[in-house]
C-alpha cells in the first residue's frame, strides 16, 4: 500500500507541476492577447476579430486546469465545522465517504466530458473556425487529473491512520 501511495504521490505531484506551468503560460498568453486587443482598439482604432474567441477558449482551459491545482493543494472551500466536532472514528468515515464520493463525481466528469466532446465535435468557432472539441477537451483531461489527485489524497489520508 505504501509503494502505491508513493507512486500516486509522485505522479500527482509531477502532473500538478506541469499543470501549474501550463496555467502560467496560458495566463501570460491571455494577458498578451487581451492587452493587444485593448491597444489595437483604443490606439489604432482597429479591433482584433479573433481575440475574444481566443480569450474565451483560454479562460475555459485556465478555469478547469486551475481547479485541479486548487484541489491538489486543498484550497477549495470546505465546511468542516460539524466534522471537527465528531469523534476521530466518525471523522475517518466521513473522510473516506467524501473522497470516494468525489472520485465517483470525477469519473462521471470524464465520461460525460467525453460524451460532450462528441456533441461539440461538429461545432466550430465563428471567427477562427476552431473545432468545439478543442475548447472542451479540457473537461475529460481535467477530470483525469482530478482522479489522480483524488487517489493520491485518499491514499495519503489512509496512510495517516
């Protein structure tokens, strides 16, 4: 069990580091695109027709990938007031139920995300003609990342007992 926990921790940490780099690069890219749009519009009185579309796509990717980073670092909002009042054994049961329920949600996230990709595969963006599945492929990708982080956090919690 310990080897499996170490393997998942290593995998989760490496994936999270890669996602952090991607999010930083996407943030810089989005800032440049939107900044260029502002300069083009107000300085040159010319709008970049593609900038809003690119900005929207990048924002979708930033949102989903950023959520995986927050999940890995346990930064999502949680209400644990009642849980802290429970005895240790009941807290452990709540912990396992929470992580297993989350795991089921993330599996559904991947499965439904893949179905959504098929639904959006025929759609194209208006300005650049980018296929819809490119924009929304982040849903199953982030779902897989959530699953890896979830298993890592679950194994980490179980190893403390």
